[in-house]
C-alpha cells in the first residue's frame, strides 16, 4: 500500500509540475502579446524551432547519438547548408542539416523531403488566384514571416510561372481524359467569350442527372469547323456515336451542321428557346415585345408539339406584314424548338433542357475566376483560363432539376431513333 501511495503521489506531483509549466508558458505568451508582440510571429518562430528539431532527429536516426562511437555506422554528420522549404505559400530559406553515407553521397532527410515538396506551393498559388487574388498582390495575402527568415517564390513573376505551369498540366489532363466509361444521353454546346477569344464548350449530362464538363476548343466563331474539332476531340476520347442522344444548342448553323455530319440520325437537336425568343424580339419595337413574348411562351407550354407549332405559325402569320424579320426568325428552326415537347418531356426536366442555361451559367464562374486578367495574349492562354474556370465550376455541380424523369427521356429518345431508322430503311427499299 505504501509503494502504491508513493507512486500515486509522484504521479500527482509530475502532473502538477506539468500544469505549472504550461501555465508559465501561457503566462509568458500573454505577457508578450500584452507588450505588443505579434502572436502569429511567435507561433511562426516556434514552428521553425519544431522544424529544426525534427530535422535533427532525422539526422540522429541516421547517424546515431552525437559523439558516440558506432561499429555499424552507415552515415555520418556533414555540417549544415542553406536550403529552401515550402511554408505558408512561399519558399523559405533555412539552415539544413546534412548527412553523408560512409560510401559517399548525400543521404536525404525524410522531413526535409516532405517540406521541400513544391506541390503544396503550386496548389496554394492556384487556390489564391481562383478566389480572386492577383499575381501582383499574392505576397500580401500570405502570413508575414520573421524578418530574419529570407523567403522567395511570392513575387509576381514567380507566381505567374507557377500558375501557368499548373494550368497547362490541367489542360493536358482535361483534354485527354477518357469518356469511354461515361454514358451521356444529353450534350449541351455553347460559346463562351474570353476577352477577344470565343471558346466552344460542351457539357454532358448522365442518365442520373450528373453533369460533366466534356471539352473546350478555341476559335473565331461558332463555325462548323470549330464545332467539328470539338466533337472530334470527344470521339477520340471515347464518346460513342451509336447512341440516341439529345443535343441542346443555340441558333448556330455551324454547330448544327457539325452535329449532323458527325452523329447523323443518332442525334436529335433541341434549339435553345431562350435564344430563339431573344432573336425574335430583336426584330420588334419595344411596345410589341411583351405580348409576343407571352404568346411564344404560351405556345411552348402546350402539351403537344402539334398544338405548339400551330400557335407559333399563327403568330408568325400575324407578324408577317408589320414585322417580316420577326416572322422569319420565328419560322426558322421552329420545329427544333419543339423537340422536347415531341418527346413528351415535361415539368422540371423540360424547363432545364429547353435552353442552354446550364452551360451558360458557367460563364459567371469564368468571369469571376478571370476578372483580374487585363490582357489576353493568345488563344492558349484563354483555353488555360477557361479549363481552370470550368474545373472550378465543376466542384459545385449538382444534378439537373428533373433528373428523376431522365428515364422517360431516354425511352423516348430510343423510340425516336428506332422510328427514324425504320423510315430510312423503308425509303431505301
């Protein structure tokens, strides 16, 4: 009993001594803060001391205890050297312990290898720029370092080089990723403006309603050649042609021609109703736009494509004499604005797929990400920023509204393609 009591008393005394030591440390810290000493500066100094201690422990593990003979020594101490580690979004110069093997050659320290890894620095640079920090002001967004600790890697040119290298790697990975294992019954294509450069982007939707950014190409316009380049890239990466698929596009004739040539009868096209509405209203005076807008929307809300088409044709007839431009615009591609109605798609899924809004919403992210760019030097620069913005937008993707009705859309697509194949065979016969 006496021994156990003594052990308990010693344990209690050690605990009390540890609490006293901690209180003293906290007391000193509070005194320093009260005297105006920077808390962050103090924490950084302590952090450096911990880092140096870890490096010395690595060296001791390799070389053994200091000033003690070892029969089976495999390495020995070799003084110090100046080196750089990644800390706080920059490279910091520190005094690096050195170890050499008995047969020659430097022996790496595990802690040093981990701290010198530059991937965290590249990630920090990319993240800072994505949240709106300019390369010029990057250094101001970092925690201050002790005056006695020289640092590099936070200048405008250094940050810019790292950002370019990181985004180049992203573009290469993005444009070569496989699409063979992804089933995409719906694809949206639309143009995105980056400075003076027009980029054509594709967004795919799975049968589960999950969205995928598929690809992007740079061109001067939404031409057939640019669209075919985009589609060819998707096919090279594994997108299947022989699959009933709905393409949602704006009014670009070049994109439509490219889809027809590449996918043939496997593709159905839904013209963006919002683009069509804007095109019609541009031919009308302000006083007549409200009732025409209401009439077109009412037609698109009809239960059948036949009823919708009948209403739209009557409206075009009304507009023919006073506003022939509006009437011609309404008739042009009219049936392609009714594809979803003809397929029997209704509700939230119809409202989602009847326009290119899901892909146009990416423009907001692209504008936010690239708002600090003052001069677009080349098309490759625009693609790098576009891919960076698209991947950033992808982090916030949600399933499309009405995704529970995707099975109905898929069945209707398959039936429509089968009917078109039968018609084709009958005509051939």
